[in-house]
C-alpha cells in the first residue's frame, strides 16, 4: 500500500461501534495514514456496520452502491467493510457478490489484524472475506478519539442473553470481560490527557465480571473507578433489567462520580411479549427496579429502548407498553419498529404484525413519549444543575452547552468558561431536545484544569 496516505471511516450503529471506529482510527494513524478531508480524497475507506436494524443495513448498501463510481475513478482505492453486518456469513457473501469492487470484508473479532488484512487486500484482485467467531479480549490497540473531554471505554464484549429478536450474540460473540486493571489504567491515562468523563460500554454492563468466577462484578469496577484522580463523571450503558441488582443501586448511591442517569431497556410492556422476547423479567419486576432507583437516588433520569410490532403483539400488548411509559415516566425513549433479523428465532415466529400497524403504533408511542419528555424538561425550571462545559453550542456559538449529571443537554450564556469547567446553572426553560439555563452564582469547580489540546479526527 505504498504511497497511500489518506483514510476515511464511516460508522453505523451503537456506541460500541463508535468505540470500535476510534480504534480503527488509531490503527490507521499508527500505520502512517491521515484522515481525508472528504470521502472522495480517500485512499482507504473503512465502513463499520451495524446489523441490529434493517435501516442501518440499507444505508450501508446504499453507500456501497455510490462508491462504485469512485472506485472506477480511483482503481487503487481500498474499500473495507467490517463490523456486525459482515460477521453474518450470508451478508458477507452478498457483499462480495453484489459489490465485487470491495477489497476486504472483515468481522468484529479481528480488528487487531487490520494492518495485515489491508496490506493483503490491496494486492488482491478479489474480495477477501475474513470473519471468525469473536473470542478473547485484545488490549493495547491504539485509539484516536474525537473528543478530549469525554470518552467511551468498553468494559466487556459480547452478550449471553439471546433475546429472540437480537443478532448481537451471534455477531459479537459470548460475554468477555476486560480485566479491571486494564480498564483502570485506560481511565487513568485518559484523565492524565485531560478527559473528565467516561462512559463504560457493554452490551450488558451488569454482567461484567461473571466470566471471572471470583465474585468481582460491575459494582466493584464502579467503586474502583470512583477513586481515579481527575475523573469527574462516570456513566455506563447498557443495563439489562434482569441483572440490575439492588446492590448495584447501593454502589451507585455511595460513589459520587457515578452519574444519576440510567438507561434501562424495557422493549415491551406486555408480559406475554417479554416472554416471547426471552427478556427474563416481567412488568412487576421492572417497575420494582425503577421504584428502587427512584427511592434511593431521587432526581435520577431514566431512559429506555422500546420495540413496537414484535410477532404476536396485539392491541392489548401495545396498550400495556403505553401504560408502562405512563407509569415510569421516562425522560426519553429510543423507539424502534421490529424487523426480521436473519438467524434469530423471531424471524420465523407466527403472527407477524403488518407494517402499517407497526407504523401506526410507533407513531402513537412517539407522540406520547415526546409529550412526557417535554413535561419532564419543563419541570426542571427553577432547579440548579451542575454542568460540565463542553464548549460553544452548535445551534448558537454565542452560547455554551453542556450536560447535567442526568445527561440532559443544557444551553446557557457563558462568561470566561473553559471546556471542562464545572458550573452551577439554573434552569429557566425546557423543550423536547434540551434545557435552557443561566449561571447560578458563578460557582465553578476549582479542581478542574484546562483540557489538553489534541488533534481531532474528522470523517
């Protein structure tokens, strides 16, 4: 690949995919590449894919189709497609057949081999497919992060839950936890470089440490990271309700750096549908969990994932979901229409819900949840929140933006504040997407130094 110097990475999917792409960035720059100003200026294009939703897959195929002309114009261009989609054997074969100008198709478990794979693919006239079952944990991969204030930190990979609609255990493998000392060192290094907030990632962070077999779990990890000097905030996602213990709530309450925001996917409010999904809990258990959080951690924000139109979902089942959003009062919800994923049990389940009915139901769900979200944000007026300053607002460069500990975006006028400062802000209004605020007394955390300047990767 002599003479090739510019790369571009396109990422689809969840926060774990974004974290994986940061490692791809790190690998490429360690190899001597620099980020291209545009996709057209690239010598290497890597597409990090998602297979959880059909819409994400369709976007990947659309992008690959558009890249054909660029490949014809630049025959030496190397195109690699990786991530969750390509871990599915039939999908990898489809890409090779439908888009023969793709040089490399690689799965989720071999990113550490990316340098060698790119070298081989560049000299190969046919599409290389390299996909193996994900296993083990590979430490020491270079990382190039786009944000110097906040960072994604994976704590585990894979999933053992096998929900009947989900492809993740098949494409990400079984659960593998990173050693606590490796996580601790990564977080320490991040804070030394100026990072002030980390989000711990896993398909189910509550299962962290189960594969160790020594009793060390996610609560222990949180307590340990709470002691990292210079770190101000700890977030985590995603939490499976069935593994969210009262003991974990106790740990979060006792460790002040752990933020009061809980993303706890509900998926459905119907016990019948939850059982068909193989979720491992029911309505009463979920409501008891929410009650436990709110009793122990007042003011906590709770967000969720909800799926509409799972096979067998009747109007009464959907009504049960609508009832749950009323009972819980979510601050926000990520809503999805169920679509078939090849290789999952739900793909062949009877009583598939018609598309028009799915559309009607999710429209009703989104409308009501948006109303609840607005109501929750309007209720914030008059309250004072500690804000971690992220910089100028994208909507108005004359304003600053930052987030509350409950992960709500706040827009407010700022004086001589720096990125990374902590400031008390009084909320004066709220909308669906953000809160509006004003400084409250000028209180600023004295322990926060300036954030280190780093070179950002723009893709």
